[in-house]
């Protein structure tokens, strides 16, 4: 039984048990909540303690990998730049579209209020929105150690990126030693995260029990609403990727759609971009992508690029802010966009259950949004994850067609001088 299945069973069992307590044993509900709430809180705190060192190590090693890719050649560097632009656009789209969609179709009011009341926030207070001056000043950490201790993710991400870029300029032996250290830190924290996630079904059960005891089965409606909202944002990236292939990759629309059918089938069944790579390579060949392009760009896309990650993660954080009534100013949204695009590079290649916290934790912290609902949302992540994978594999093939078009244009330019000489 997979972790996702066990967590989902923990969620269902917890909500059912909590709803039963609320319906049939209301006099005992306070005592049961008093036991389950700290148990779930301890598990959530254990997960939180891994976020800072894991994200920092992932960003430093990610910068090193990106630098090596850029040095591999002009086409690779150009494709890497395309990845960066698309990730920012992905997060920006969700930052605009998700609040608009929630304004048209908000979460069920009573269930959302009950779900919010069931979560343990800091004294029940909504974090204040910082001023523009405070936000701009906070990007440069005067004390990186204090920033990490305080959990201020935006300046920590900036420091990690600058640190990683500076490390690529030192002597090769020292660079290898330093990146080897952060590789070890990353692997160690990943092991610790897997230990914590082993207990996820029990932690989610405890948290869901508290939620069910306080809200009854009303939480089911909110979670279903959440799944639809996030899935829409992820599938929108798939549509955007199709447009990218048609307009910039110059692939006929129906030819691209037909060629993607086997890839989407593998993506839906496996929920893994890596497992879909062989099907993507075959599809790229059918679309006429040269071997030299698809052999480089597709593996690079699988290793470094998840188109739906910024959009889906921004949608999750904005949805949680919607539940809590946390105001998100344009500047806070901008910070969220930058952090979402950056951490998506760091989390590529990690299992979905781990990625969920590795990416959402920094975004939530940077935007001042509570994290207490994330374990419950993880339990239903298997449903939006299908949409995430569909969007990712579609985008991977789309950027490969764009890179192929660039390659054809460069080959044509190289042939022109030769023709003129003849």
C-alpha cells in the first residue's frame, strides 16, 4: 500500500471517527480533541523542522546543477532560460486566476469557517501584511542564521541562490567538496523526511479526528472544492503548454494532441514524469524532433522543470489563505510567485508526498499563510497530482518542440553563408 493510499485512509478514518464523536458522543468530544490535537501537532512540528535545512541544501545543489547545464552549451542554456520564464509565468497565472476563481466560486462558508476554527493557529490571529518598505528590505538577510531560525523563507531563498552561485566560482576541488557536503545534507534530510512521513497516516488521522469532531462531515465539501480548484490551475498549464507547442514549436494542434495521448495515459496511470520519459521520447520522435534535441532537452526537462508546480502550489497557498481570511497584497503575491518559481526547481525529482511540504512550506512562510491545513490537503493530493503530472509531461514535450524549432532555425542560418559562398 503506497504512502498516499495510507494517508488517504488515515484522513477518511479520522474524519469519520471525528464526525461520529460529534454526533454520538458530544460530551466526550473535548477530551478526545485534547488528546488528538497535540498528537497531530507533534507530527506536524516534526515535519516542519526538516523544511529549512532541506530547502537550503536543495537550492544550493540545484544552482550547481543548473550552472553545469548552462555550461553544457548554448541550446541547453537557452532552454534553461525558457524553463525559468515558464515557471514564473506559471506562478503568475495562478496568482491572478486563483483569487478570481475563488471570488466566483468561494469555498462553502460554514464548512470553511469550521475548518478554520479547527486548526491551531498562533493565538488564532491572522498574520499582518508587511509594508512595501519592510518587504523590500527583508529580501537581503543581514543575519542568515537568524533568518533561518525565524523561518523567514524569502530572504533565505535569496541567500541560498546567491550562496550557490558564488560557490560555482571557487576552485574546482573546493567546489566539489562544498557541493558534496550539501548533497549529504540533502540526502540526510530526505531520510529524516521519509521517517516522519512513515508516521503520516497516524498524524493525519489525529488532525482529521479533531477536524471531524469540530466540523462533522462538512470538511468533505471543502476538500472536494479544494481538489477542483487546484486541478483547474494545473490543467490550465497543460492548455498553455499546448499553445506553446503550436505557436512557438510550430506543431499542428491535432497532431500534437494525438501524439500526446499515450504520454497522458502513462502519466495518469503512474503520476510520474520520470516514468513517462520513454513515452515522451517516442512522442517527440513522432513530432519530428531531431535526436540531438530530444536526447538533451527531454531528460533536462524531467530533471529540472515542473511546469505545474508553481501554479499548483500557489493555488494551494492562496486557497488556504482564502479559508483563513488572510489578506494577500500584490506585493505578497509577488513574493509568493518568486519563491514558488524558485523552490520548484529545488524539488524536482522528489516523491510527490515530500515535494508537497518542501515547496508549500517555503511559499506559505514567505506569504504569511498558516500551514496547519497542509497535512489534511496532503491526504487528498493524489487527485490533483494526476492533473499536475498531465500538465508536466505536456509542458516537457512542448518545450522540446520549441527547442527543436530553435535548432532548425540555427541550422538554416549556418547553411545560408555556405549557400552564398557557392
